[in-house]
């Protein structure tokens, strides 16, 4: 079963995108299952088919081990890795044609510790994709944009899976701002120009050298604009995802 992992910095819109895109796929008669991998989620905008909160209880970990919230989340991530066989069986039993996985709020918990890549590898041996969200409001500033490029390059370096990049929450920006950010992602010269225009001194130097380093690595971050409020951009995104996961076919015939 093909699996897409939705990743992004805290609050970048992972859960709402998972909710909206899974609903959209269902409307197109696609057999989709949704997995919540965030042990710290209090409420979710969708009903998960498989939920790691049934395996670990972050509040209990805090109480029983005297941990703070982040220590408990780290412990939870390791416990989830221990339960991966059961979680995988639960996911497989759903026999869905495409699985969307909503990942933990704090991206570093999933991406930068051993358990995340382990979970990604164990959950399916079939095709998978990482979907990395750039928050549109945060990305308006070239400094933030470059920081996010750096983070998504770091995520790629952890998973080495096909990675798609979304500009999330596009409904919150005027169209010309969205177009500008999309242009930065397609055209390094446009980004360099914005860095020269908007940033000064060390921030300019750092941002320029960071973006050049990433560009020289051959990493491409063509952003696709989406909104989980209006479903804008879902058709384009889905075509790209279908190409990666099922060779351009539909998930469900
Ligand atoms: N306008 C608008 N708001 C959005 C969109 N996507 C998410 N939001 C809002 O952004 C906030 C964070 O969204 P979430 O989906 O919880 O983001 P998340 O990445 O799952 O957050 P954590 O798991 O807590 O890191 C919520 O208030 C959402 O309603 C969008 O496409 N448009
Ligand atoms: Mg979330």
C-alpha cells in the first residue's frame, strides 16, 4: 500500500491538510486511510483509521517518569517504534489503496531522531512519499523561506524518499504574494534577488550562502500552492503524488 507522510514545522497545517485532502480523495471515490502518528495531539480535524494515541499516552509518561512535555514526546516516539509491527498490521488490515500519515507537531521528533526513519521504513515496503509543508504566511519573508528550505533539505537527508513540497494555507495570502513565493521555488535567481532586496548584513550573507549551498546540492523545492480551507491546488498536488506512488494511475479504480 502506498503511503504519503505529511511533514512540516509545528503548526504548518499538517493535520488540517490531512483532513481536507483525505475528504477530497473520498469524494473522488478513492479508498484512502488516515493514520495519526502524533502522540501529543489533543484534538484532530479528522477521525483517524489508525491512531498512535491508542498505543502511547503522553500524559501518563510525563506523570510516571517525571518528564516534561518534550521528554515525554521523545519517549513516546521510541515506544511507537517498538509498536510498529502492530501499527503496521492495523494499517494493512484496512486494505486501503492510499494511506495518509499525519506526523507529530514537532517535526524534529519525527525527522531528526532514529524512530522516524525507522517507522517510515517499517510501515510499508511499497512506494512512499514525503510531503513537506511550507507555511505560506511564514514563508513570505525570504529569511524564513530559506530557513525552511534548509529544514526540508535536512528532512530529505534523513529519509531519502521522493519528497513533494507544498505551500500551505495559500488562502491567507493575496495571489501575487503566493506567486512570488512559488517563483522563488522555481527560480533561484528570483530568490537571490529578494534576499538582496529585503535582507541586510549577516542575514543577507547567510541566506544567500545557504540557498546557494542547497541549490548546488541539486535539490529542487518546486512548491505547489494549496489550501486546506478551499481545496485549491489539490488537483495538481494529487497528480504529482499519483506519479510518485502509483506511476500516474489512480489509487482506486
Ligand atoms: N486559513 C487556513 N488556515 C489553515 C490551513 N491549514 C491549517 N490552518 C490553520 O493553521 C492552524 C494549524 O493547523 P494544523 O493543521 O493543526 O497544523 P499542524 O501542522 O498539524 O500543527 P501541529 O500538529 O500542532 O504542529 C490551525 O488553526 C488551522 O486551522 C489553511 O489551508 N488555511
Ligand atoms: Mg497536527
